[in-house]
């Protein structure tokens, strides 16, 4: 562990309870009212490096009056406290602690794995909660966890990913990004195309990965830095991921829970994403954000976009970098890049809207569930917008824009 990071967060007070009753049909929460998610429970991943304030944030949420019954899953919670460890059961060779009541109608447990076993155990008690918060370990890569809720049929039928929240320690984040300790560096085998492309760029830290996958970034411990230092941290964080919402707090206290940690709808609609902000790719050499736009498209162009995404996410290839005219090269170009997160809005010429969501090589294009807020904002938007967040994207959006435009023009 980095000696500069102190993890002095205290756990919530747990009260052991007997087996919780099971209810067959859970009530619908605010997050499950849409037809796409009816009957399923939303889950938010809470990530961030050691000492960023994850447990403090969860304590704060559990004590606030928000009208929700929340189930909290804390990764390796029992190993870092002096509190008497709850009864632990063994399922499939992995430990999942019994669920504990923490007051305010919420329940809590700790796990030693990614949390999938705990979620499956939790769903046997559905009806006792209407929201799940999964806190990952400080060295966990959310990009390895998030796709599970898309590709796992069992999980996908009962829960849906509401968003990824990353806590950032304003006091220590620059050190974690610039001088990561060996255990903080992302293993090369975790970079999907490492076997095909040897990357020799700047060290990619786990802090980079956690920020790049975030839908919401909570810049915590702002009271420990000066205003000038805080602005420097903001610039660095938005250089990595400028498509995420950024909130500044101290002691993990967010003045508004809903829309910041709960009810994110980050994968339902993108009306609240500020595609207008530019990524400062020159600030952080490891990961940056690229934004591209395009006029409204026809339905016939959607398969072309699907093919363009497959080239990027599956083949690590930027297709048609030239316009193919006047003898210029229009062949696909293999580059040394890796996209961690991609999101976009597609406006069609018939007035309908689709969204693109991608985590690593898992992506989907589907109709957007519009809220009243989305409908009003849509009237101000007249072009498709896509944000790419990842490693090796370069300092300019021009190659990506040219590739996208040219590829869509091809028949």
C-alpha cells in the first residue's frame, strides 16, 4: 500500500439479525418504473483508491433520509476492522457474509470477491431493498465488473447497472497518477490487446482506470487542499474523463444523494451528459477524452455505426482514416489505443433518439428512454455526439472525427 494513503474510515454499526423474510415480488422503486427495467433492481458501483472515502460515503448515505431501502455490499470489509466478524457462509468456494441490518431500513454485508456471489445471495431476499450499492476494493478495476451486469443472464434478469461512481482523494490523487506504486500499476495482461500491441507509454495506474470508467466523479477531501490545488486536481481529472459529472465534497458528504450516487440512470439516457466540455488530452499523457459529432442520421446508418464500434472495441482499429477521395488512403489503421468507456447520443432524422453505451469491448446501441428533462434538452440538440475515454487516443479528435464521418459515408 502506498505509505502516503491512510485508510482510517470507520465501518457502520452493524446489528446481527436473523434470516430476513423473503418476498416474491419486490415493489418498484423510482429507478425501475421504466419499461426497460420494470421488476429489476438498480445497482451502483462505488469505486476509488484506498482512503478516498468510499466507506465514509456509504455511511453517510445509510444515515440520510432518502426513502430507499438500500443493500450495501462492501468488499473485504470484515478484514479491515476490529468489529466482530458476522457469520460467514461458504458458497461455491467463496465466502459471503450473512446480511446485517444497519438501520434506516438498509442491510449490509461484506465479501471477498467481486461481489457477484453476494448479489446472488442478496437476490434471494429481494423485496427487502430497492437499491444496491457495491463498494469495490481500492485496487479493483471497475471495467472488469461492470460488463457482468450485461453479459450474465442471471444477474441481468434481476438487476441493472445504474452507474459507476468513483471517489477521488483530492489530497493524494496527483501522486497516485504520476508516481504509482508497483501494486497500483495496471498489469499488462489486463490491457486487452497487450498481446498484439506492446504499449510503451506512461504508466497506467488503477486510479486512471477508476476515473476513466466513471459516470460520476466525487472529488473528496477538498478541505485538505488549497483552492489553487483543487483547480489543478479538477483539470487533471477532467483531462482523463470529461464526460463524467464532477462533484466536490469533503468527508464524503454530498448535499444531494439522488442523481449523484443514486438514481443515476447513466445507462438509460444521456440527457445530463455535457458533451460540450472538451477533454484536455495534453494534461494527462495516459488517458484522455475525445469528443466527436455528426449531423442527424438515417436508420440505415445505424448498422454502419455498429460496424465502426466493432472495429474500435473488438479489433483496436480505427477504420477509414482518410476520405477515400482523390487517391487518399481509406484503409483501416491499427493504432496503439484502448477505449475504456464510450457513450453517445444518436439523433435520427425521424426525430427518434438512440444511445450508445460501451465498457471495454461490451457495447450496445438502443432506443433512449427519455425523461421530461431529456425531451426539453433534445430540442436544443441537433447533432449526434460521441465521447470516447481511453488510452492512446491522442491530443486531437481530428483522426477520430474523420474516421467516423468517412465510414458513415461509405455504402
